[in-house]
């Protein structure tokens, strides 16, 4: 991929239509909670659950409700996922807690050759970090494909979502990857995430993706979605 094009890809994210940008960010305000210096994510335990409203980022339409719950805890943490609109979804796997080995939030689940951080590894004072991985479909014997992610912290905020107000670390992920679909080129995905240590998970998340189809011209887009926490235990 042309490096000049890569550098420009952050511009469209900031230039999204006002309705898209404001949805999910209106409740986030800069904050300085006294415990940031010792912030630690809640450890995983059986019975923990998180319920999210999933909305269309452009018009705020509610398109789904997803419930995620810890199905197994230990060295390997498995998070079962259930969609109101689509039924049972692929599980997320962290091994250990805080390191994702199977990411199930995109169009198709991906299994990494080495786990990726689920949130910045140094919560109190996070730094920009880059990670080079390879992935394949979970449990498959197919060839592996490139997956490169840059994690950029944006600071602590007080975030208000339907589940309440939380002190959260805001960070953005930019992902460049090779698709297992050979006609999809220049694949990019973006995440803007607010992670609340007391919840042990993100409370607000915006994600979208773009790619180029060989021989057809023009960028194609994956869904622009906002995930808001509505309940947790």
C-alpha cells in the first residue's frame, strides 16, 4: 500500500458527518479521576456480563442488542456472545485476561498467532504502541494473513452511557490487514474505544472499516456502528 495514502487515512475519521461523529461522543467529557495513577482492570470471573445497544452511527437507529458474558475464566477467558437480531455469535477469547487471541467483533471472527492487547497495557499512562500479527479463521488450517494495529491513547474521560457514568480511558485503534477475500484490497479498520477499568470492559465503542475492490473502483465501507453499555454485572 502506498505510504502517502496510509498517512491520509486518519483524515476521513475526523471528517465524518457531524451526526456520525457526535453520536456516542457527546457523553464523553475530559476528566481527572483521582485513581488513574493506580487504575487496574477488573479481573474476569464467571457470571460477569455486559449488555450493549448497537446503533447505526449515522442516524442513531438501534440495530441490535448484544449480551456478552464470561463463560470460562482462568488462564483462558472465553466470552460468550448473544445477539437479539442474529442469535448466537462467535465467542471472544482472551489468553490471558486483557490479551485477545480471538476477536469476534468484526464481520468474521479472527484468531491471532499471538494475542493482542484488549486495552492499553499501561493503563495509568498509556503510550502509542504498534503490533504486527497474523490471523486466520478460528480453528481453521487456512493460511495466515497480515494484521497490523496501532493503538493511540487519547486520554481519560468521564463517559455517560445508558448504564451510567464511568471514568474511562479513550484510545483509538487503526488496523491494516490483508483480507482472505482476494478481491478486497487496502483493508483498513478503525475503532474508537472508551475502556472503564471498574467494568473490566469498554463502555462505549465506535467502529468502521473501508476497503477497495479489485477491478471495480472506489472505496467500499463496512458498517459504521456505535456500541453503548446498557447493563453490566
